[in-house]
C-alpha cells in the first residue's frame, strides 16, 4: 500500500486545541472548567435566524444554490454596507462563502501564485499563515513588537526588504483585539495601492468594537478584498457562513474556484443568515455583556500580574503579557487549567517567535464565569 504525504500537509498544528482537548477531558470527568480559550460567542444564533432555519427545514428542500450565494442574501449583505458604513456595494461583488475560512482559501487561490510573498502581522490568526503555507505562498510575518497594529511604515519596510504581492490584516484583530484607527487604515491601504500590494482586510470582528465606529477598508478603494462572517457578532460559528466583497476583476475567478471547491455555501445557513441583519436588538444585548466583561478584565487581569499586551479595542479578547509568571505560556496554560480549572489560549499559535510570553483570554462567556475565573486565578497564584 502506498500512502502519499505532501509537504504542504506539514503545517503547524493549532496548539490551543491541545488545551481545549484537555479542558473537554476534565469537563467529562465532572471538573467545572471555565473556558476563556474559545474564540466563539457562548450565545446561540438570534431567535429569528433559528426560526427562519426551522421554517426552511419544514417547508423546503435544501439544495445547492448559486455558487456565489442566494440573491436574497447577497442583497441583504449589500444593504448592510449601506446601513452600517454608508457605502454603496453592488450585490454582484459579494460572494457568500462557507465561513470566512473558505473565503481565505478562495482569496489566496484567486489572488496569489505559489512563491508570491504575502505579509501578515504577528501576532495574528494562525489560519492565515497555515493556509498560505499549505498553498505554497511565502508568508512574511511582520512582528508588531510594541505596536498595537500593522501600519503603513511596517508595510513599506517589509516591501523594501523584498517586494510583497499582498498584505492581509484584521481590525479588530485576533488575538489582540486592537483596532486600526481610520486614518492609519487609510494610510495602510493607500500605501499598499501605491506600492502595488493587494490588500485583504479581515473584518470578521466588525460590530464588536467598543470605542470608534467601524471603518471598512472598502472606504479607501474598490481594489480591496474584504472578508467577513456571520460567526462572531451574529453568533453563528457553527452555521459556517461568511462573505467576501471583491474587486470586479476577482468575482469570476473566485466563482470558478468556488464552483469546484465546494459548489455552494450551505443553503440552510444562507436562508437563516438573511435574518441576521434584522436581529440587532438581540445582538447588541450580547455585545453589551461582552462590554461588561471587558470592563472587568481590563482591571482584573493587570491586577493579577497579566498586563495588557494590546489595547482591548474590540472583538472579545484580552491579550496579555504573562512574563511576570512564566516564560513558557504553553506550560503555564496547561498548569492553570489543571490546577485552577480555567482555560486560556497560549500565545504560541498566534506568534511562533514571541508567543511564549503571551496569553489570550476570551471574554465571550457569561459575566458570572468571568468573575469566577478571575477569583480562581487569584487564589491559584497565591
Ligand atoms: C480573525 C479571524 N478570522 C477568521 C476566523 C474564522 O472564522 P469563520 O471561518 O468561522 O468565519 C476567525 C475565527 O476565530 C478569526 O478569529
């Protein structure tokens, strides 16, 4: 028997999953673990989203849709750009995808060839690096150091060293929660344009910023590829539904690749997602709880010796420096889980260079859990 293994399959594992697996094992044994490790809302999808799905299941056949998505959903997403950003976006430029994860695959496949150099920030969401590596794209990780977010200066310096074909950034970011201010975002997009670097803006944490209003990179040019999702603000991780806003030239290539990659996004999730934009009251209540949790953690984590390594501008993450307690955040996270029964994510996944010094705490859970987690960590550290 011959088993063929490609070099591309040799990407980094998602180390945090080891911590999660251990948390699940403890839970199964009846240990009351509080998880601050998962990057997903603890609330279900909005009631009207679930009702639409239930109705569709009762009355309809769920089948393939157009590869770029149901016309009704593409129109609803276009209307969202008008309502939320005061931007006119043609529904024809919108591609519905199976989560933003599929959108990354499509964007990378349609925009880059093997060997092209694409910049991302470190720390950053590990799937960017892993998908690009699997596709043979050269990942250029820009260490942010003391900077909260990627800015035009970083891009210029990296491009000067060796030319870049693309850049991908997220604002608000995972794991830091940092938001790129509108003027800096404008400078970043314009600099990329001037240098001939294609921009992908991951806006999955939009509507989850606690200070400034959201600014989409689309506001600074139509050659930007925007990726977004129903997973985070809309509490729909498991529905696997997201979208892209594409420059005209990329619509057909993305459609062609998606046709063969997965035919169409799931119809049931698309029907349900149309309702998500009308569920703002319910979703703002959820966001209100995140904001309450954020206030708590902003004070409690530094008190416990975990100073913030980035501003808690958005998403539902506190990204902390853990060097007062350890120089090995992975071992520390394991020990904290085993002894204090609180799970958090070691920085290693987000930053292979400096991640041993950091940890990410997700505050998407209940407020009582956040209070209890901080109390447990305090007792444990003593
Ligand atoms: C920054 C960022 N982008 C994309 C994703 C993927 O989300 P999904 O595929 O559920 O849309 C995540 C998930 O944690 C994320 O944090």
